[in-house]
C-alpha cells in the first residue's frame, strides 16, 4: 500500500474528529478530563468536533493529514501542531512555499 501526506481541508474535520475519538477514547487522561464520556457519548463527540473546529479557525494553527492513496483516499491519521512565529519575515518565507 502507498500513503501520502497532504494539507488538511475543512472537509477532513469529520474524519479527524473520528480518529481523535478512537485514539483517545480509552486513554487514562480522558478518565480525568471527561469522566462521564461513556454515559454521555454524544456530548463528548460534540465537544471534540467543536474543539477541532475552533482550532481550525484559530490563526496560527497548521494542520497536516495522512491520506491513504488507494480506494477513496481514506484519512487514516493526522498531526496538528502550532508553530509559534517570533519573526514575521521567516513566517512569510515559510508560507510562500
């Protein structure tokens, strides 16, 4: 199988949200942060979707999504990071590429 990495689009947020939920559902930290997620699954899913949507529209966050090339190009992973720019010139140069 071949894989590729491409910049995420807003349309990918549903898949990203699903991967986040699958990846962190049984994490011990979630037991502390969201102890009632099992009883209120829809509320937790909405929280994750809203959190990621807010991040999407927050300036300064950059996203990257791993996409499986075969089939329909299914999203199988993602990385989401924030780059803190201290130099505006370097930021402009980076965004020009």
